[in-house]
C-alpha cells in the first residue's frame, strides 16, 4: 500500500506542536467523553495520540490509509477496545459516534459528500459526528500559514486540495443539528458535534 503520509508519521506530533502548540490535539480531544460506552468510528485517525487514554470502555473501529500512522496508532490505542485498521473504510457497520479528526480538509468535495452520506447511513437518529478541523482563517498570518501548509502537504504527501472545503455546507440542517462547538485561534480551528436528527434525506 502506498503511504503518502509515511514520511510525516514520526515527526507529525513534534511538527504540529511547533506550529500550533497543543491546539490540534485539544481539538481532537474536546468531545472524547461522548464516546464512553458507545461504539465509535474514527476515520483518518492519524497516530491515534488523541485517544491514547481510552480504556476498554471505548470500543469500535479506527481507520487510516497510512500504514505508518496505523502502526503508531496500534500502540497508542492498545489499552482501548478500538480495532485498528489500515485502509479506506468500506462504509459498513453501525456506530453511535463518528470522529473526523482533521481528515475532511485533505479530500475533494465530491469525496467528502460521499463520505458524509456513508456516515449518515451508519448512524441512527440521535447519534453523533464529532468534527475537528480547520475553518476559514481569521487573520492574514493564518491565511499565509494555511497556504504554506497546503503547499507543503501537496509536495510531501500528494495532498489533493488547494483550498479548504466549506465544511459546514456538508451538514444539511434538515438532517444534522449542530449541538455544540469549541474554537481555537479565533475560530480557525474548531471542534463541532453534529447530531443526526432523522432518517430521511428528502
């Protein structure tokens, strides 16, 4: 399996802390308590560090397409009941909570729409999606840093985007309710909780 993020796996956390301090990790950890005793799905979980403190009360599946990231995640999730998988999630299974930790900003809009549809089908009304990601930058420095990051990931990891997706637009208010959110860096980094409110997409 090709590993576009293999080079970054061992240096991702130090690099993240250098640029953002603890903010990215805090965004991923913001709503972890919602998953206790429920079946979770983690997509694009990277090294799994945010979930390292989970114990056997946390069950479900982790998926990441990077073998190097999945290998590190296996160590970080060893105390939990999470099954680590390397590859692309097939869309199968039923879950109570789905975590999307900084994954949607790396894939094209059409793939985001398809993924959200798959997630929708895997949840029952009242179940949750926890999204942590970058939103529109608030300052010139943030805009410049964002473009630098995108360019860097395009060169190093074959990143497919040249911009950020409009993430809120993928959660139709007719079927998703924004329950709560936390923000960092003037809203550039956000963690949001969406609840599926019905089983009809009409």
